[in-house]
C-alpha cells in the first residue's frame, strides 16, 4: 500500500479528535443532541485549522445510521463511506474551480431530489468566497429556504469577500489559529502513535513554524521525519528550515550584553556560511528578548510557558528593562527593513550593530535620582568597550543653548515664557531682593519666581523650574534646597539641574548649589502655583467688575440670561448669555 501523508492519515474523524476548536465543537454537539441543526453553516478561518474536517464530521453525524448524536459512530456504512470519500449524498464542491453561474445552476437543479442513501443531502462548498457575484445570486434563494432534506456547509478563508446576504443566511463559526502548545502536544501524540522518536525542541520549532495551522505542522513533520531518517530532533529541524542554531542565539545575545563587536561580526560570518533565513534568525532573537522582558515583570508567566532558561535569566539580570525594550524595537525595525538591505546578511549584521551602538540616554531617562522610582543600574561595559553612541543627543549646556534654538521651540511646542508676577508683585519682589539680598530671597516664593522669570529658561528646563518650590537657603554652604512633587519626578534630570545651577550662579554672582528632593514637604508656592493663583484672582476680579456693570445687569435682566464665570477672560469684555 502506498504511503499516506500524516495530514491525511491523522485527519480527525470525530469531534473529540479536533484540536483547539472547542467553541465550535460544543455548539455543533449541542445542536445535534437537541435536534436543532440549522440548514446552512459557514466555517471560516485560516488554512489548516479544521474547516473542511469539521464539515465532514458534521455530515457523518447527520447521516449516521445509528441516529443523530453528539458523535458519529464511525463504524456504520455511512460513516465509513464519508471517511473514504464515496458517500453519494455528500457533494463536495471546489468553488475555486466552479465559479461560473452555470455551474451553480447545475448544482441547484439537483437540490429538489431527495437523498439517495442518507438522511440528508449535504452540499459542502469549499473556498466559497471564490464564487462569482452571479453565482451567489443564484444560490441566494435556495440557501435561504432549501428543502428539508438539504444542508449547506460552506468553508472559506476569507469571509469578508462573501456578500452580506449570504452571511445573514448562515450560522457562522470562526475557527481560530492554533496555539504552538496545542500543535506541539498533538504532534507528540502522533509521533508516539507512529512509533517514532522526537525531542521537545523539535516539536516546539515545528509548532511555531506552522503559524497556527495543524495541516502545515503535519506536513513539516513529514518532511522532518524524512530529513532526520525517522527522528524529529531540534538540530535537524533547525537545519531543515534554515533556522539559526540555539548556540548562535546564545552567543549573539551574550556578545550584545558584553558589548563585543568583534564577536558579533564573527558569529554573523559563521551564520552566512550556512545560508540561513535571517528573518527567522531575527524572530528567534526577538522571542528570547520577549521572554527576558517578561521575566523581569512576571517570572511565573515565563515558567508557565516553559520558556525559562539560563540565557533568559542572564539577560533579565544583566540588562535594564529599557535596554531590552530598545533591542526588541530595533530588531522589529530590522526585520521590516531586511528586504531593502543590499543582502540579507548585511541587513542582519547592521541590525545587531544598531543594538550595540544605541541605548536610552541615561541623563535624559525619566528613572533618575529624585523621581521616587527605583531603577536597575545598567551593566558596566568591560574595559576598553564603550557605547559608541546614544539614542538621543545629550542636552547642551546653558551657554550652548543661547546659540542653538530649543527643539521644542523649533517645532512650535515650547510654552511662552509666563508672566508670573504682576507689576506690583515684581516691585515687591525687587524690594525684597534689595533688602534681604539675592541669596536669601531665593528661599521665598516671590524671590524664586522672580529668578525663574529673569533666567529665561525654555522647554522642559522651564517646566522644571516652574514646578520647584523653595524650601530654604543656607548662606554658609551657598546651597538652595528646593522640592519637587513626586508625580513630576520625570521632569528632573542631571542636565536640567545643571542648567538651573548655571543660571543661579549668574544671578547671584557666585556659585550656588541646588539641592533637589521629592520627599520634603514644601511650604512655599511654586512659580507655577503663583501663576495659577494670580490668573484665578484676575479672572474673579474681572467677573466681579462685569457683574457690577449696569449695562451688563440690564442685559441679564432683559434676556433672563446668566453670565458664566468660566467664559470671562480678563482684559476682554465677553458677554455670553443662555
């Protein structure tokens, strides 16, 4: 007897044998048990997930000689005839090869005749979306009100191409893509039944390569059995699929952690000798990085996936979460750009060099000292190995910023320098500064607000200064203590603090150290709070002036109107009535 492919030999013959489609199987079983079987079913889903298989099992259950039941017996003449493809009342139609309306009419001409051998005459139309528009129109009426002895089972990989009129006349079941774990378990059972040997690595690789399709997985396993002379082993499967070997993945990621550029180039050269699939190689790297990032957040989730390994533990403990996320993002972009590279090997190598060359800017990272959030220190590079670049340019000094326009200002996003004090307030602040001295005045809300306005900060440096509240000034050590709300900790970094200290030194004509804390309760207002308070007072004063105006009172009385306080803008006479 000739060899039968695994995908045909192990096609499920009962509902219990179907893998990963419990939501569909349960609905069909319940319908059979209650004798509430609809006249038209539509099974949709990607290739190899069981659409035609479920339709055939349903056809057996409907015509089983032992009667309607949740499972066909599989032993009667009808069940065996369906399995062997010779049951006369199961008409299987390939819509891809019979798209014309004449073909559809020929089929429908026979609908009126009763079943010959079974209980029902069943039309199984595969890839039904391939029918022409005229064919759908011809099918429409019969599909809606077929004779009682007829059932329609439709299968498609693209339900969006079906007319809404067809969809509305069918019970729709969407079959999902199978999870790799489900495919691997089923492959393991088949290997055991076939009396062959396999390891977990080989089955897992086949399951991932199948991309959710059980038929693809069985076809790949057929190929791997032939390739490995009866054994399905991880190394053989990787070689058969042109995949990167596990030790290459390990070596590449460890070289990235240790910043060893020469090792990366050497490993890539070894890979190019084997003509590997570099898209798959990037996928392997991304999967390990994903597991490492997940391990940092939820170690139990990685253990549940059975993906925990020494390499994952090493990456999770050696890299910061930001570095892993950056490596992952660079890998995704490299995979997208690989077809545009001069050749796949150089594109893969350039992706690795990008991972080696860039990292989140430590000085501009939100997880800095003073923001109240713990951070994992980045691993130190070995001697002689330094990062050749940074993801973002460092913030220039205050002196350089005088000549270079602020990036936020170039894009129209910079906030205009706020007028924080009214003229009277400015005079009082000036008087306070003259009396108490520029140093001591900085320890007060008015003195600090006057300094911020005069300093001319821009962009995020202005935001930081506007939200600092003065706490005290120590004249002996020339140290100014300020407080920043913990919720605004992301505004602070070393570069912005240095910019403020430079401006303080110029303001006081001597060096002043800025001590910034987030856990100390501030008693003075921040310039931002001063600005908000003054604006609120001015708005309330404008509202009172409007309400006191006789003309406004006459209008309100004449039109039975109401003046909305929020609509009043200081400096403009706005009258809004409802």
